[in-house]
């Protein structure tokens, strides 16, 4: 697996996110209140809203457009909504966040 450093954990506020542009699309990287880091495709399965601009609560994010709630752990829509986004492998070492972009992007083809 090829890992790409995207920055320090402190670059993302607790209950916040940032967007990382890749050649195959945008990825939202999220930090929970307890400092867990998740990465998912940065578009809601409903209407493509930017999930990285949504509200992070627990291990989920609420889309800013139509309030769909997406699990950061599984990428699946929660509640009565149906749909999902791809999750991206993440690791944190020495306060730095790395994403496994190579395999994740190849799997998206």
C-alpha cells in the first residue's frame, strides 16, 4: 500500500474536516471529537454535496445540502436514506495523517 502524507492532525480542528484534491476526485478527511481520523469521498451519494463542509458528530457527518447523515466508518448513509461513498484507508503516525490513495483510487475505477 502506498501512503501519502497530507498534513498534521492539528491541521484539522476537532469535529472538523478538510478536503484533499486527487487526480480522481476530492477526498474529505475528518477529525472526530476524540481525535479519530477518517477519510471518505467528498461527495454525498444523494446530490453530490461537499461532505467536508458538513457537520461532524460522533463518527458521522451530515451533508450541508440536504442533511443526509453518512457514517465515517463505513461510508454508508444512515437512517432511512440509502447510498454510500468509498472509504479511504488512513493512518496517523507521530501526529501526521497519511492516506492510502493509490489502491483506493485504483479500486474506484
